[in-house]
């Protein structure tokens, strides 16, 4: 069974306690009012995501634990979680990710 580290509980818990919540660090288009966006612009914002093969920043939800959302760097090829970090924290640098792999 895959164990995932929750940065809020500070424990590794079974994957069944978590739910994938999409790509991390997605921001609304800057300076664009949602009401004035075209259908295509809104659709792109809502649904178009990077489909990265390899290390990828994702959002996860500890739905059967502390009920908090957090971010993770996960390798989509190996399904290995490299690191997790709290919401609101910046995307880790390549140096931080490399250090977490050790």
C-alpha cells in the first residue's frame, strides 16, 4: 500500500485516506473578470491542464484524516511521492526537490 505524508498531520498515512484534487498552483487569469471571459477562455482555465510525464506538482486532500488540502511533488511514471508541502507555500525549487529525493 502506498503511504502519503500529510504535512498537517505530519504522519504517513495509507493512500485510501486521500483524494487527488488536480494540478497545483493554478491561478485565475490575472486582470480578467470571469464575467467578461469568453467561453473558450473560461474552458481553458477550468479544464486545460499540463499532463506532465514525470515530476509534477499536484493538490491532494486528506479527506479521511485532518480534512486539509496540501500540495505534493509526485512522479507520475513511478507514482512515487517525492515531497509534500502545505497550501500557500511556494512551488519547491529544483534544488529542494533534489534534496527531498535523498
